[in-house]
């Protein structure tokens, strides 16, 4: 039987091993009003301490062991071996890292202003300096270095949010799309490398958005240099990634240029360190994460001057299909991008686009579709991790499509997932109320109101003269001029939509 990663490297040298004698009735410790003194024996000494002290010591040892573990096996966690023997049964360390990156994707929703009655609708509610602390996520251990914006795109209906007051737009064309963040020194030491995360926002509308896609595959080389002209991706996703509005400060540079320029800057800053690039996103954000990972590798940005290849991986949650069979082959075999797709089997979004011809179709049908260049033949990429929300005793098994697609619900199920047909058993004290932040999925018996997360008084504040007005927010930084030198180093020109550049060959 294969051992999970979390069972490796845990043992301490014999000279430091401790034997804890709890007696035959140790299970009753919690119910006793006072904790008895227990004997802690080591080869060096015998001391008296209580159960709390022992638990503290053991937690400290486990924390140190897990830190040592991540430093040694992070490449496996990020797909070096295509997650072999990590998903079924679910490795505890794999689970905790998946949830951690899922929380970074969820942060995009929690920080996004989607209130049509707000003049800041479509923007981020937080300044980058206060992003994670303001979301009660200081434990994440990352610093946001760049916000990402995209221009409104008619090919992806209902994704972009607009204020009902057009004369008060914070930006005429842009929507906030996510962020780039880098691990701080303490987290870097724990992880064993400097981790650069690119997190993409998904949709805040109902899941029907995916049915309204153009469902048209477009050659990727028209916007991203690629040696294979048969590599195609969903046109709406590609346009959103590469379109720009020169006259709008927030989308003067395309989302693609913002990502590549910022990543180039960070890689130069940490040129003497081991670095990983991790992309994450939910729903449409998952598609953007996959597409930008492809771009990073195709552009050769993950290849250092000494030839060292930086590991690029994607943790995708509830994502739609992005491209055709050639896209899958190019991404996986030629570029070596590792993608782990987490999905709920009852979710409709991962089944689209390409409802009729996709990776589940017979090989002969896929071959015909490719040979005849059918524009609606899509296929998923990477490794699939299928969840089932119905195994959770906390969730309504008959929740609607939006519930099945909800990211917080995925993280809740992950917390109790141990493998296929292994039932649900929570592994942490993750709050069940988080699931109902933006939906009505938790069973009524747990007394969690639906869609409970909202801004205080809808961001209305009372002035000194007693009037209620919409609170003013600090101006979001739209100065992206510092990325132009880095784009120039990549051979990219921002003057047109289609950028010049080289593609990666192997």
C-alpha cells in the first residue's frame, strides 16, 4: 500500500523520541475537571507535566514536521508526478494546500464590489496593501503586488459588472479581475521556495453565463505566439485575456500584459531564489488561470537565463473547458504545465462548453472532430479530482445549480473528503457558515442565514450634518507604467492587441 506524503519524514531520531504513558483510561482525560500529571520519559530525563503541555509539545513537533515536509515535497504537491497516490486516498497535506489556494481564489469574490448601486461596482473594495488582513486572512502569508484588470467583453455575457449610475463610473471600460501575490519571507521559509500566486476572479452571476458563451474555438496564435496553428481556445476567454482600451488607465495594458510584466518583474527581483508560479481561480477564473499558465510557458517566461525551468502549476476549481485537443496536448506534453481540476460532480459549469463533443467522447469521434476542424470540440486538461457535495451531512442534497457551483461549498467538501467512497469526516474546524456567504446551501438545522455576507449599510455612512451618503474609497492605483520595461525585455509591444514575441520550443 502506498504511503501518503504526510506520513513521510515524520519520525524523529531515536535520541529525541518521547514515550507518553497515559494509562489505560487516557480517553477520559477530556472529561476530567483537572488534568492529571503524566510522566514524560526521554532517554535523557523524566519530567512531570500536564496533558495540555504535552499536546502543545506534540503540536509544535507536528508543525515543524509539516514545515519540513512541505519544503521537501512541494513539487509533488504541485503535480510533479501528476498527483499520483495523493488524491485517493486524499493526502492530508495535499488537502490543506488545496484549501489554502482555494481560499486565495475565494478572496477574489470577497473583495469584489458587485453591487450595481455602488459607483465602485466592478472594482476591488480593498487597497492592495490591506488585501489579506482586511479579509481576515493574515495567516495566508502573502503580499499582493499587483491588481489585474480586464476590459469589458461582449463575448462573455454577464461577467462584467457595471454601476446603475453611468455618470459615476470609476472606470468606463475596466473590471477588477484578480491579483498577483508573492509569499513573504516567513512563508517562503516554510514552503521551501518563493511562491508567486496569480489568482483570477470568477463570475458573481448565476451559472447560466456559461450557456451564453459563443461556443467558438479561436486559433490561439492570433493573440499568443504559438508554433502550432491548430491550437484553439474559447474565443471569449482569449479576448478577455488579450483585449485592452488604450485610453482607460486600468486597462491600458491587457490582462495578459499585466500578468507577464508583473511576473517578469518579480522573477528578476527573486532571481537568486527558488521560485514557483501557482495559478488559481474558480469558474471563469479557472479558465483564465489555465490560459495564462499556457501563455507564461509558451512565452518562455518560466525559463531562467541558466536554463532552469520554474515550476508552473494550476489549481482549478469548477472550471469550464478552455480549448481543443491540440491545446491540451501542447499544454501538458510540450509545455509541462501541471493542472489539477477540482469539481463537484453535480456542477454544470465543468460540463461546458463542448457539451456534445469533448474528452468523454469516443476516440474516433474526437479524431473526426479534429480532422474536420469542428469549432465546438472542447476537452479538459490536467488531472481531475471529482467531489460530491451529497456526502456532506451539513449541505442540502437538493441544492440548486448555483449551490453546486459555489466555491466555499467545494472547500467545505474538500475539508471532509478522504477519497472515493470513503464518506465525509471533517479534518479541521472550518466554519460551515462560510458556505452560505453567497448562497443557501447549509441545512436549516444549522441556523445559518443565506447569502449573509454584505457590507455594513451597503457602504452608506452618516455625515456630520446627519445625511446618509455613499462612502468614498481611496483611488485605486492605475499606474502600470513600471511594467513596460519588463514587457520590452520579453520582446512584447503594448501598442497593439497582438503582441510580438517568441514562443517556447522544446
